[in-house]
C-alpha cells in the first residue's frame, strides 16, 4: 500500500494542469465530433468571451442578473440564518420542521416558478423571490444543524464562567456555529445563483439567462458558449474561494460537500 | 412516545397550512387568477389522471428520469470506485467535485439542445449531469469511511480481494450508496423536469409551462401539485428508509 | 484559600417528560468538603457522579436539600470562585491556546497587560510552552485537557471540580497528569473534588475518597487515605496503596454489578 504523504505544491500544480489540459482536449474533441454549427472551439470561445467582456451590451445584462442575485442572496441569507437559528434553538420546532424543509429542498423548484410569476408578475421581484427561495432552505438547514450541534460542554463552560446571555451568544454560540453556518451560506450562494439564472431563462427580458435563451432562438453558438463559459468560470472561481474560506474556518480539510444531502 | 408526537404536530402544521390557503382563496383574499383553491387543485389532479391526458407526459418524463437515473448511478458508482482506488486521480478531481454544484448545470442545456435537437436527449443528459456528481461524491464518502481494521480482519481471515470487496466493503458502504441513489433520484427529477420547463415540447414540465402560457390555471396548478406530491412521496419514503438504515448502524 | 463546601441531604430527581417517569438520579447526599482538601469520588457508571458535580457547581438545581459553598447557598446558580474541568473536551476550537486560556480572564474585564502575564505563567505551568499560537485541533487530547485546566486555573478558583478529566488518556499519561494536578493543588491551595472511574487514580490523588452506590447514588463510605500533602505517583508502590484500592473495589464490586444489570434491563 502506498504510504500517506502530503502532496507538494509542484505536484498539485502538475495535477491541475493535467486536469485543465484534459478538459480542454475533451472540449476540442467534442467540437470536432459535433461540428462548428453545434459547438465552438475552446480557443474560439475564449476569444469570443474576451470580445463579449469588452462589448457594451454585455454589462447591462450582467448588472440585471447580479442585482437580482445579490438582493436574493441577502434575503436568503438573513432569512435562512434567522429561521435556522430559531429551529435549532427550539428543539421541537426544529424536529417538526426539518422533514418539511428537506422535502421542499428535494422537489424541482422550477415547477413553482409559474406560481411566483402569478404572484409577483414578470420582473425583478419574481427573480429575487425565486432566487431567494432556492437559497433560503439550505441556509436554514445548515444553520439549524449548526445550532443544534453546539457542544453542550461549551455552554456549561460559559455558565461556569458566569457569562451573561449577550456574552454567551457573541463569544461562544456564534463562533461555535460559524463554520457550519458558513458552509450553508456557501451552498446557498450557488443555489441562489442557479435560481436567479433559471428565472431569467424562463421569463425575462434582460440578464444573462435571457441572453442565453435568446441565443438559442437565434442559433448563436458563439454567444451560448461564451456566456456559459463566463458564468461557469465566475461561479467556479467564487465557489473555490468560498471553499477555501470554509476549510480555513473549519480548520480541517472539508470534503466535497453535497448540497446539504 | 416523543417520535409520534412530532409526527402528529407536523401533520397538524400541514393540515392547518392547507386550510389557511384554502380559506384565503375561497374568500378572495388571493385572486382567482393568481391561485385556485387547493381543493380544486386536488380535484383537478384526479380529473387529469382519470382522463388519461397525463399519460403521454408522464411516460415521457418518467422514462427520461429513469434513464438519467440508471445511467448516473451506474457511471457514478463505477467512477467513484475507480477514483477512490487511485489517490492521485482523486486529488486532481477533488476541486472539480467540490465546485461542481456551484455551476448552474442548466446553463449547458442550450448547448445540448443545439447538439441533439429538441428531443428527450438533452434533458436526459442534464438529469444525468445533475445526478452523477452526487453519486460519485457519496460513493467516495462511503468508501472513505470503511475502517481499515475491517479490511485487515478480512485479510487475516484469508479472504480474496474480490471477496473483501463484496462481503465487507459493499455491505459496510451500503447506507452511503443508498444516500447516493436517493440523491440521484431527486436530482434526476430536478434536472429533467427543470429542462422540460425551460424549453421542451413534451413532458410534465412542458405541460406546466404550456398551461401557464395559456392562462389555464386549473391545469397548471393541478400538474404542479401532482408533480410535487409525487416527487415528495418518493423522496420522503427514501429518506425514512435511509434514516432507518443509518440508525441501525448508529450513524443517525 | 480553598473553599469549604457542604451538601445537606441533597437529592436530585430529573422530572419525567412525555411519558417517561421521573428519574431519581442522586441522593440523599450529605457531605462536608473540608477547605483545601482533595476529595475523590468513585462509583459505578450511571450512579450520578456527574450529577453530583453539576449540583455542587450550581449548573443544576437540587430537588431537595441544599448546597453551601463557604456558608452561602448555591441555589442552582454558579457562584464566584468555582472552576470546572469537564469530561468532554471544552477547548474552543476557534481560539488559539493562548486565547482559550485568556478567555475567562478577558470576560472578567481584567486589563490586557495583566492577562498576558497570567496566561504566560499558566502556559509554562501546564507544559504548553511553544504551543501558544496552536489551535486545539492541532493538539492531542491530553494537551487539550491541559488547555482546559489552564483556562480554569487562571481564574484562581477556590473550588475546582473535575469530572473524569483524564478519561481519554492512557495510563502512563494519567499518572503524570496526576502528579501535575497534585502540584497545582499544593500551589493554589484550592479545594479539589475529582470524579474518576479509575480506583488507583482516586487512591493516589485524594485525601478522602467517597464511594458511591449505584443509582440513585449515595455515599456508601468515605475512605481516608491519610497520605501526606507532598505525595506523588510513586506512592503506588506502597503497601497501603494496594489496601486502599482493594477496599474501594470491595465496596464497589457489588454496586458495579448492580449497575450493569440495571443497564441490561433498560435495553
């Protein structure tokens, strides 16, 4: 059996370069198989992406998507942490609510979108609502678990030190639950983004989702591939950053987490 | 018993919610064109099912989900086993797996439509892509947790590697593999129905979208409720199985 | 400097909830804890040892009787001057060793320059020098317990309660930690009550050992060890050590079997 040893940075770098090369090659092969009409080349896409980034029409769409996304994220985070905190603190409510939350989490929320449209009308409110709906559940679930899993011995220690309720909350309960809550926020980030994009793809007149759907209609592969690439890069990079923060907070390696699964 | 009391409370919460929404609709506090009363939704579902109008859509959606599910479980499981055996590959792929779900898989849907046309294939692929990572991650998770001491016990007993794999590794990792399948089912549904919704020409998701565009609230809500109930029942059943399995092992 | 503790006819009954009958966990207990003494508590599992500690510390209320520390009733609230080291690792994973130990002092509002000096002394005393900036996750179980002990000590408690603090450690480390504990006891002059399941540990460390019965726990007997204050782990080789330990086991053996049967019945 191979002995466990730490991978040195040069080895890691080689691994990532290899991964990168494999992905690019697979992409190029897919292009040769599918033809120009169906898929653009890696280099062509990158070139077009750069052109897109520099174009004037691109940024208003980005702004449309991200303003909706950020509001949705704020709502999902605040709401999720609050709900999760209450459910974690009050055992009975938490036990009653958990399967309900898990159930909502597992259904294809896309099917709820028409309901949201009927209630909010087409516009940014519906996007925000839909995005927030996606994010609030995992944040609530993770926060609930974080609060539940605070080691009782921490609270006892604080009691022995005669800490008042405010001090108990800010110097013990909050830091103790922070790593887990942060994981929830990280997952919520990705899901809220998905929700916002989805709502745009279905019914919107601006934003990146709209750009994509529009491009399908016009069979514009360049736009489709480059917007997809830019979105994937953005989401991937931000998530990688959040993941590193997550590991740091946990002060231990974090395995690839499921979406709360 | 405490457990039963929690269940009773939960059912009470759900019934109360149902009644509240029903009353809000019946008394016009929620406009009819926004939402129809839940009771009418239920009647609508029964009507649709009995009339057989749903059959074609159900067949499309369920068959797509089924294919995506089977493919993702087989490929995901195999990939998980392979990745687990080669530590270097694991280290390389790990960042990909960790950030996999941060990229909205649906953004690739347009690409597949262009590639395969507006058939069932793009949504199956999306369902597959959505589910396969969950299977891989949970397979890896399960294989990770096998205490080396169990494998050592097998070797001391003189078991062959295949024997150990089948009689020790597999049963031990079973609850995690179960989790993997449970998630694969949920995600296949999300992937397929979501795709049908965004752009498709048949299937349950498509029918909802069609009903919406035609201001047919009755059909729309009935379908939505039907899908939600259907998927919910499946997921909750699997979830409680999973809990029992985990509890027996002392994990829950 | 050590606090004087008194338990008068103390009982603790956990109220039943949702269909479970009330649980008579502890008592009646009568105990006179002499100022500055080292008191050991041994007993079978489930006998209420931890409950005893919680009641003395003021973490749990009594159902009957009263707990007095230095003459003042405790009344279910933690009084000043009590320190507790728990069985579970209570080191805060989000703080460094230094910040962990300083935590209690900072909460008291002690000025920072004083805190720094006191913490440095405690770190040296507990053999944690060089690990100030480390996080608990990087330390072994024994080191983490030392952090918890240090955190308790810097507040200069007059009564220190320890609940199986060395439970997770191997025998040899335990003996050495016992030596350290005796040192601290002599230096601070505090009253110490230590709960342990290891009979030899109780024999070595304590001036008196209270032997508890199975649940509901009462004191069957309080055994005097009569060691001098200067003792250390080398007393294990004395004849009297074996006699005292044997006496403890004679008292405990039947109670332990009773406790095991009780456990079988509840399955």
